[in-house]
C-alpha cells in the first residue's frame, strides 16, 4: 500500500514514538546479558541447576547469563520479583515445587503459578524417598507396612512444615492408614542426622538431599514417592506400585519468564534449555547431584505440567488437611 507524503510522515512518527516493533525486538534478542533469578540461597539443588544452566545458556546465546539469588519466604520473594519485571526475556526465574504449592498453603501470595508467568522448561525432578534407620527390621516397603501396623505410632521427619517432604509423608499416612506423627526439621540435613542416630525411625527426604547416605548404608530407602521408579534407585519400589495407585508426589525445578514474554523468545529458550539439560555431560552432573534430567517437554507441555501440579498439590493439601502458619 502506498501512502501520501503527509501520511507517510505521520506513520514514521508513530513508529518512532512506539519504538521497535515486537518482531524486531524478538529478532535481536538477546542483545544484552540475561539474569536468572534463583529464589533460594546459594548451594542448594535449585541454585546448582541454575548455575549449570547459566553456563550453558551463556555459550549458546552469545551473551553473559548471570545467576542472582533472591531467597526468602520459601521462594516467594524471588518469584514475586520476577513476576513484576519487564516481559522482554532478560529476567528469568528458576523455582522449585513450592512455586505451585505456595498459593494453596500461604496467605498473601502475590503471584499465580501460571497466570503471572510464561513457563519455559522443566529442568529436573527429584522424587522423595521414605528412608529408615538401618537397624530397623523393614528391608522394603511391604515389610515397612507390616512393621508399621504393629507400632502404636511412627515418628517421621521432614524438611519442614508445608514442604514437599512433609506433604508426601502426610499423603502416605492418609493412604496407608498407619499411625504416623510428623516431626518438622529446619531442612533435610537435620532430619537425616536424627534418623541415623535412631532418634526418629523414618523420614521423607528428596533424592538430592539424601546424598550418599543410602548407598553407604547409613539409612535405608524403602519407598520412592514418584509414579515411576527413580533411575537413581531402580531397586526401590514406588508407593503406587505397592498397593496405592495414584500416589505420585515429587520435587521438581522449572524455568519461567514473566507473563507476556514474546512466544518466539519462550520457544527459543525452551529449545536451548532442552539441548543443555539433555547433553550427556549435564545428565552425568545431575545424576551425581541426585536428580533426573527432564529435557523434552516443549513450552506448551511444561505449561500444562505446571497446571496439573497446581491441581495435584491443592488436592493433596485438601485431603491431608495440612496448614501452615503465616
């Protein structure tokens, strides 16, 4: 279409006022460093995965990718920060299972797990293990259930009230009918110390936090909480296959951008991230960490995964009646 001179001048002025079009902005992305906000302190599984990802993304994007830790309120501080940032692909979020759990468990959460974000990729999964002191008789889940029915009460530890390890334990108690009593700790490390010392007989712990304790015989794993057996513990039965179908709770870590980020940027990031997380050297590093790489989901599939997880954990909270004091 040909515009008269005055209309052409007006059109040029309008475009200049609006700035670069979304298409050109997307085509030039990334034109500056990208920040990945990790909503937890340095040193944990989420932070370590973030640094593995940042290293790979920096090489593939041709721009520095920097990790910025913004811990607080179980991941809520960093998550809410990213939700308010420009949707231009330069500020991303790495967060864990609490991302979908917090709105159900906590008051004053200022984000929606999907509505406030553009989900990009599922990075890793970490099922929980039910572990026991090795001096106890049960060698597997069937024996634990038989032993447990003879106990007036079974204390079990978790990393803290309202977390994935706690809710995994409460759903296990609900499904099995065992007389289990929750003992919250400030992290998985202290709970493992007390299991090894025999102060409590059992605990639910994620596969990253348990480290080498199972392989060195300091604790015994009798069940895994995911629907499928963990590749890292192939001989440990799932709760689901042991007579409780549908039991499927695990930890996971995902990558997000603020809602409204251009689809082309989200797709590019998803492809780059999946290539990084699926590389043999990355898979090997994650296995040493105690996590499973989950490359393969495209952005739409990960978005659906997050929606499904919101529903799953909401139902878990409803069924178990777990509450958290805010």
